[in-house]
C-alpha cells in the first residue's frame, strides 16, 4: 500500500480548474519532486495534501488514512516554503522549538530534540542567533529544522531554494537530500528547475496544465523524456 495517495483529485478556483483528475502514489521514505512551469498546479497539489487548500473532488490518503477533510494541524505534515517564515523575534533555538511547544512536549525533550536537529542542519554555532543575523542559506536551514523537528509523517518543500544564489543552492540541495535520507523521511519537493529535480529526487513527477505528464526516476526522465510524444498528441 502506498504511503501517500491522491485519488482523482480535482481543484477548481471558480471557473479555473487547476488540478484535473490527478492520480499519484508516493512510497514511504521516498523524496519525490513535482517538476513543472509556474501555474501548472504543482504547489496547489502540495497545499491539498497539507490541507491549506480543500479539494473540489477526489480523496487524499496518508499512511492508509483518509485525510481529505482533516484539519491541517491534525495531518502531521511539515512544510518549508520559499519564504523562510521564521519568527523575527525568536532565535534559532526558539524557532525550531515552536512546533514542539505547540504540541506540549516536555521542556527537557524539546531541548534535546532541538539540539539534535540544529546539529543535523549544521547550525549548532548559531543556536542563539536571530533571523536578521543569519544568511539566506542559514535561515533556510533553520526553517528546515523547524519543519522536521516534530518528526512529521511527510515533509513538503515548496520551491524552498528559489530565493538563494546558485552556488549555495547546489550545496543546500545536497544537504536536503542527505538529511532526508539520514532521517528516512518521506518528502515532496516542488521545483521548476530540472537540474534541481534530478539532483534531489528518487522519482520525478512532471506536471503541466493541471495534469501529470510523466513520472520516473531522474535517469528515466532524463534519458526518455516524453516531450516529443506530448508534442505529437497536441498536434494530432
């Protein structure tokens, strides 16, 4: 049984149908990238999984549980956005601890888990620095630690590196992949950058105009793109 399952997902905003009968499965421990141009529906699909958007029709399952109508806070999903969304009045430790405090985890356990996670993302020397004292890459690492410290069932990353310069971006791609594998975490990574998708993914899902056009391993997608096939379909 797949760990995440989208069944016949349709999402419309008024007369604009953004997702058109999406069927997709993700296995536990996989890092899957949703790859496609802006406006193709990939971020909307992510938001339907997180509960930030309600589906127009269809079902969403996580760990064999129907979560289609479950409140976002009860889905046990971590999210990292393009905007770091760190609390400016909290240092790194306080930002990372925030989700654990909301879950009323004991203070001793919070301290332990925060230190472990900050160490994993390489911010041990910046534990008591505020966001304004961090570089963009360091802020993104803090956001990543905050999303993962609660041990969510799945981690969603929505264009998390698009605001970072190219050299640092590649370094963070490698780090995100390393951390995901080290923690054996199930993750979905949204990007419009083909090189980034190939760098981090176990499987690439190519989306366009609200539909899934191709899926496969990075090697399969790179060596056998369906571009020509789709062009023939659109012109026939």
